[in-house]
C-alpha cells in the first residue's frame, strides 16, 4: 500500500488526475497501482471512490470516478486504499 497521499491536479468530467509528491523515491514503488482504489473527501463530507487507470509521468496517476465529480476541486487530498474496488 502506498504510504503517501496525493492531491487532485485536474478534473475533466469523470476523469481525475492525482499528483503524488514522490520525494525523490522510485515512483513505481510509491504510486498507487493500476486498478487500486483511491478516496477523496468532498467539501460536503461525502467520500468519492475512484480507480487508478493509468500512470502518467513520474508522479501522476489518471483515475476514473465511481460517482459524480460535482463539487470537487483541485488540491483536495486523495488517499490510496491499497486494494482494488470490491
């Protein structure tokens, strides 16, 4: 399981890019794996689950949201779960 948290860097409909500060570590070891679930707490307190679909660059993953992305904004904290959506 990834021990670092990320930040939303871009939202395009149901597609969300999440930036992780790898702090110079090997990105392959710290970035969430493909199909791993990530969670983000919306400003209204509800939790949105998303799934990693692609690694883009050395520090960013592209995800697909499992619900509406209305109300999300850049720089919200994202937490990897360490497992796929069940």
